[in-house]
C-alpha cells in the first residue's frame, strides 16, 4: 500500500514538473514549442574536409585535431595544426566557413616545438592505421599530446559494440594503451 502511494506521488510530481517546464519554455518562446531535428541542423554545416581546407589556407601545416563544438549556440570547428613555426589553434564557423580565430601557441609550447622538431614523429595517418589494426571502427577523435616527456597520439574509435581509446607512442608507433568500452 505504501509503495503504491509513493509511486503515485512520484508520478504526479514528475507530471506536474514536466507541465510547469513546458509552460515556462512556451512563455519564453511566444507560446510556440519549436523542435528542429538534428539532421536538419547538421545538413547546413560545412564538412570536416572543407574545414581542413579552409584551415590549411591559413596555415600550411599538419592537422593534429579537429572537433565540432557548440559555443553560445553557434557550431564551430576547432582545429589544431602544426608547422615548422609552431602550433596553431584555428576556429571556423561550421555554418559559414568563416575563420573566427587564429592563434599561434607560442608561450607554453616553445619547449614542445623544440622537442618535436628534434624527434621524428609518426604521422596522424600512420597512428590511425596502427589503431585500426587493433580495433575496427570509425575514428572520432585524435590528439597529439605530451605525457611524461613522451609524445603520444590519443585516439578514440567508435566500434559497433562501443568505444575504444588507444594511446600510441608518436615516436615508435608502439601501442601503449588499449581500453575498450562496450555499450
């Protein structure tokens, strides 16, 4: 009897909370509830390849990382590139393709640049090939990091069973860590 009362009370509370939330949302939007399917929103974005081409017009270097992020309701591609002068952060509007920001990372990364210029690092493509020998799937993120004075590629791969995180030594190509999370 007590369980039924508690469950009934919880259900009523959730129902009222939902109604209050919808009412508040509708008041903020002139009484209209508007929903946009995600597919319609993403169709208007430039592709990753287009974002990379735009970034390479600014800096003729190697793309280390690319991510699609939302910042203040605007979708942006954040890219990290490297050339012989250093490391660059480039932000590109995902809808218009306009370069919003271009920064040379020079202060904190001087030692990083010196270290990488003295070592022969494997390329991003080589790191991806090594990772795909370990796990079959789609690369969702790749980043070159320094950890304990060693340069490593940290790669995320989406598989049909979940996600895999792979760390590869950027100098030797050795797989340092493999973590598979099944859904």
